[in-house]
C-alpha cells in the first residue's frame, strides 16, 4: 500500500476512534472523562517517520491559555520521539502539566480495535501515574 494510502487509512481510523474536538494538520484532539479523570488526548501522525504519537495530558493543556503550548509540546515530543512521562511548566506560572506519551507504527494493518486498545492503555497509564503524583510521589511510575 502506498504511503499516502497508509496515512489516509490511519486518519480514518483516528477519526473513527476519537470524538475529535479540534485538529490542526494531522494532530487530533479529544477530551476524555470518566469517573476517575478528565484529560486531553492528542493523536499525531509524524511527517518524518511512519509513527503515530498518543499523548494523554492534564485537561488544563486544552484551555485557551495553553492552546499554543499544547501543539508546541506535541511537536517537540514528536521531534524527540520520547515515550513515557513528561512535565511542562507553562510560562504563565501555572502549575505543572503532566502527560504520558506512547508511539505506534502507522500501518495499513491498523484497526479500530488496535487503536482503541492503545488509547485505553495510555489513559490507564496516565490515570495510574497521575494518582501517584497526587498522592505525593516525587516521580511518576517507570515506563516498561
């Protein structure tokens, strides 16, 4: 399958899996809320590698005051290709924003169920790490 077709296939899977509230280029944003947490989920398709990035972060990252930070952070993490826990300190002096990031290959074999599993795993990892941070642990749990 040609690269453009793989990219379009992945876009279609992302749109089918997420309730997208905003997108900029190939970065898609959704809000997640359940009994335990409210957070923002960003899924980005990298331009330089056939990789998709999933970032789950504190919901405050989606606020108007942090909108540019949200996309800048996604781009910076994509450029560095780091997986795991990250913290950003907004210029506004607001509290730290915590996020968890995981990557997966863009492929024609990507299915709705596969991406949903990755999204659920990332949200669960975010919730577990966030709970430890709020409980007073200095560092989030290590990433396997």
